[in-house]
C-alpha cells in the first residue's frame, strides 16, 4: 500500500505545474510574444535562503533590479551581462550576436529600463500557472520598482526573513548566447508559519471577508498616455544631443491615447488637469456601438424610412414610374425623325465607301 501511494504521488508530481515548470513555460512564451526571439530554460535551481546568506546569491557585475509586491514585499532579480546584452540587441537591432571576449561593460539604468518589462511580464505570466497556492502567492503581484547600482544597496533593501532563490539558465536565440536570471522572492510569514494554532484559524475564519469590488477599487492602475508617436532610425537616436527638439505635431490634447506596455491602443480621451494634477477624461462608446440593433423588434426605435414591396424593389413602384417610362418612349421615337448624317468621306480614315456606309447604318 505504501509503495502504491508513493508511486501515485510521483506520478502526480510529474504532471503537476510547479513553480520552476511555470517559469520554464512562461519564459519561452514571453520572449516570443514581447521580443520575437527564441529563449528556453535549460536549467533551473530552487533553494531556500535566509537573510544573512543572501550575499552569496547577489553578484556585483549583474544587472540588479528591485520589484515591489503586495503587502510591502520586495523581491529582486539579477540578470547576467550576457542575458542583458541579448535583450538589448534584440530590442534595438532585432538580432542577437554571439558573445565575444571583452564585451563586459558597466550596466546602467538604460539597461534596466529595457530589461525590466521582460522580467515583470515573466513574473506576471508565471504567477497564474502553479497549482500550489503558496507558489502562486510567492511569485504573483510584482511590478518593477528601481534599478540598483551595487549589491550592497540591493541587500539593504531586502528585509524579509527568508527568500526563495530561483536561478534560471537561459538559452538565447537558439544557442547564440547563454545567461542566467536569478530571482529572490520573499517568503510570506503566513507561508512559513506551520504552527496550526486552532485559535488563530478560528479568528481568521471569523474575520469579515472583503468583497472583490472593494479590492478592485483599491488597486493602483498605471495609465500610459501617448499624445503623439515618433519613429526614428537607430542612427538618429545615436546622434541625439542635449538641446535637440522634435516636432511632435501635437495641436490638441483631446486626442490622447491610452496604450499598453507593448504600444497597443485601448482607449482615447482628453488630457487635462484637476487641482494641479494631470487627469484624463476617457471617451465612452455610445450605447448603439455597444449593442447594435439588428432585430425587427428594434425597428420602432430607429428613424428609418418605411420600405414596402416584394423584396425586389420592382412591383410596388411600377405604377409610380409609368409616366417616366412613357416620356422615355416618346424621346426614343423622336430620334427616328432626325435627318441623315452628312457625307464624311473626305475625313482621314473614311476613304472607303463601304466603311462610311457601315458607320451610317450603325448610327441609324
């Protein structure tokens, strides 16, 4: 019986969606959707580390990013320079080149601004997949916070008692590069606490439940507003200098567009201000656009002319069209009284008598 139970558990674990498996699946999909590049996880390691042991997981030459989470949690992500270079090349040149010796350089806030959306989207997508609620809570709800210049400042920002350390070895652009992405995710206190005190469980059950509507209304929503779009070549961008001025062709603020992170337009509105704070008044679709009327029962509410007939548009109006048809017949009979055309044999192209006769017969 014990062997059967163990085999069943192993089979379930093989099919279950664990956190490393969710990250492996999400990495390939996010890289393809956001960047149009091939990326695969060829190695994944997960371990638990206490706060004093974190320095061994934070190398100083990596790109160091902080992420803000729910309930004041702070997570970190470290990207190896080879991975940063691949992400930069794909988003600027559209192609990834193999890594060469001496390519290392100081990673800056520009690198963080380009790489952070990829990590943020990876955490968001992977957070929905694990079967265990504790793993979903561990990785969900993080947004990019800040770029940190050195390991000392990053370690000062991480104040949780324990962290899940997840290191992903990534294959970039079908073998052109390999780099590591390391995540430091704080373990929530309620996840670490296994005391199982009955009084605490009873108090938690007796606590009032917060409705979904109140939770949604308390959420922070980031609006990205675009007044205009400008396309520049890479050479023009590299030649930018302080004092350069661009003509954005913005003549009115009533054509502002709300865009997603990938530039897709989702709404329009008018940009203004309320009490010194920027505000956007969204344009709502009319009721007719949301629910067009197509049924026969909706006809009474529409301002449409009355149409009758057999569907062909010929039977009901033949009587009204009779006078017009009679006038057309009289006009046709009048052409029969016209005189014959004059002789045009001296014109170029009409030398032959038979051609002239044929033309006059055709006109008659």
